C-alpha cells in the first residue's frame, strides 16, 4: 500500500512515515491526546487499523489495570530506575503515569507507552500486552 494518507471514520487521518513502513495518527483518550502507530507487514494495514479499534476500546476500559501492572513491575524489578525520591507507592505511580501512545502490528499483541512523570528519570515505561489483552511485560525505554 503506497498511500501517504488514509482517511478513516474512527481514526481520522492516518499518515504514512516517509522513511519507514509506519503509519500514525492521534486520537483523544481520557482528556489527553495519544499517538497510535500502525506497523504493517506486507498488505495487512487495513486489518491492523481495524484491530487497533478493539485495542483502543480495551485501553479505555483497562488503562488503570495496565498502569497498576506497570507500577508493580517497576517497583519489583526496575527499582534502580526510580529517581523520584527513595520511596514511592504503587498508588502514586499509577496516578502519575499517563498514556502517550500505543503501537500495533501484525498479530494481536500490542505495546503501550506511558510517560513516567519523572519517576524513572523521564523515561518511557513500556507495557507489552499479549494477544489475549493481558499485560505480559514491562521495559524502561529512553
């Protein structure tokens, strides 16, 4: 698919990156705007766009659950990244983390990117979600 722009009723305008096989758009979620990245393999872009709608609804319903999972993982396995004071609670982390984007490619899994609000030195907290919609891993990026 060589389109530079795709118009979608749900997503609005989806734009193709000029350098890599990546399409993006922005959409409002919970009072803020997030970026959605569509990463197709071969000719499955339209399937990915449709699947991303399901992910968006799942994210609207389960954002707190994903943030709680991320906070648990960071507190249990990535404590060395925490720079925002010696003690921070799970509840405070969940409250301060904000969704910035999600990316979806072929398959049913997807990745969420959360702003850490300085908790981990202004790095991105990545939450990996499996094909069943369950969080399955965390990484600190940046």
